[in-house]
């Protein structure tokens, strides 16, 4: 399992914990998660990720 502190969206600096928290607060779709966390909204994760993916 990914730790709550691990970054999963590098362009918006969103962690796994942020996504889990959004789900516990009612997010049910990817669009809900995007709205609540800002994840996947800039589109530069591959470029900014230290893993390059």
C-alpha cells in the first residue's frame, strides 16, 4: 500500500493521503477527486516526476 505521505500527483503536489481524505469526504469519481484535491489538473506529472512517468 502506498503511504499517505507519498506524492502521487507531482504537478499539483497531491499525496495519496489527500486522495484518501477526499474519498472519505465524499469523492466518488475521478472528477470529484480532481475538484477536491487539484490532482491531474496541470498535466505535467510525467515531466515533474523524479521517476519520469
